[in-house]
């Protein structure tokens, strides 16, 4: 029986949902963070403790793991301003070095169960720094399966209230007279954050998932253009045009946006879209996987008349 869980990356979008699911199940959850005051949603959850800690410090990581029954690693970054081959320092620290430290700390602390968030298309020889670093980290975790009880999930892009995917499109339509981007033919199989959280929690005590990696994808494949046009419709911006940029202009645009403090796009993101984020022919699907349709959820938080009440905000932070 799992009674205690260490949730790394628990203050993020997916982490808040998983923390809620674990709390409902009566599991005591520890979420380390650099700034505790920014984690009000998790602090309010019963059985959840948010502590200030630097998880990249190996000694700290070992202490955090003592007494835990499972470690869930969700740590990931989408951008790294230290761009280089095969990947920058930011990608290396979050996606490669941290999994190494997690595996070593678990062995030292005597914790066996590890559930790890990778990404669809992750590959050490991938086309982008993000995918290469994610692939390296996944390989490190899977190599530890002989000593630890490991499960790896590889989700496509994740949507839901509070996401940085469909909501980004909505913000562009709100602020700009048109939507222009490269990669409009790139394909995605968006997956609902609630389904992802359920899979992470359900697998913890399922022995059949040990040593396995699963792809988490929604029920339907879309091009980027189709997703952008759907958001345009939901937000009541049908009069605004959607334009596809040439590769040259797309990389120029991404390079400029990359300079922002919280960039919505980077050249590396464009390179990632060279590989479709869809289920692979030989990929393994999580047992009993029955994903929620995008059209069943997106209108509830993106629609022109979608409720904006405090109750909806509470439901988001509660992970419901």
C-alpha cells in the first residue's frame, strides 16, 4: 500500500492534478519547491505538504526521499536559452542530470517505486534539444529498471483548464489581428490532463506496469492548423485569419519570441514539430486507456460564453 509520495514538479500544471488525485486517495504527498508561497493550490489540499527545497542538490534529494513509498518525477522545461548541441545546460539539468540524481538518491534512501514523465517522440537522437534531452533522461530511468520498479509515460501535448497549449492560441487571438505561425502541418494527438493524472496515480500499485513505458494520447489526431482554427471558433474570432509562415519567417518569429522572459515559442519548439506528436505504430498504450475527447473539455474553458466564475477557478486548482 502506497502511503507516502514524493512529487517532483508537483507545482506545475500536471502536478496540481496528480497531487489532487493522490490527496483524495489519502496519500501523504510531499511537494518540494523553491518558492512555497507560489503553490497555494497545493497547500490547500489535505495530506499535501509543500516544502522549500532544491531538488538538484543530491543530499537534499536523499533526505526528501526517506520514508517515501513512491517518487513521481514530472520535472521538465520547454525552453533553454543556452542553446547548443546536443542540448543546453537547462535541458541537461532538468531532463538528464536530475533523473540521474533521482535514481541514485532512491537507491541510497531505499525507495523502489518510480513513475517518470517523458514525452512522445523523446529520442537521444531526436531532432530538437528538448526531444534529445528527454530521450536521454528516459533512457537513464529505463536502465534503472533492474534495480527499481519503474514506469515511464510518454504523453502527447496536454490540454485542460490552465494549460499553456490551447490557452496560448486563445491569448494570441485576443491580442493580435491574425494568427501567424510555422509548422501548421505538424500533427498532434492532444491528451486531457485529467486522464494523464489518473494514469499516473492508477499505475503506482499496479505491478504489471513495472518496467514498462506507455504512450498517452487522445482519441483523435489534429494538425496544428486544425487546433488553431478550433480555438479561433471557440473564442468567437472567426473573422481573424490564420496564416502559415514559411520556414525562414517561422524561425525568425520564433527567434524573436524566444527572447521574451516566458517565450510562447522558440526555434527548438519548431524543430520538435518536425516529428508528429502522435501515437507510434509500435507504442504501448496504458491498460484500459479510454481518453477524453478534446471537444468535450475545451469549450468549457475556451468557449466565448464559458463560465468564468470563482467556482470554475476552484475546480481547476482542485484538479476537477
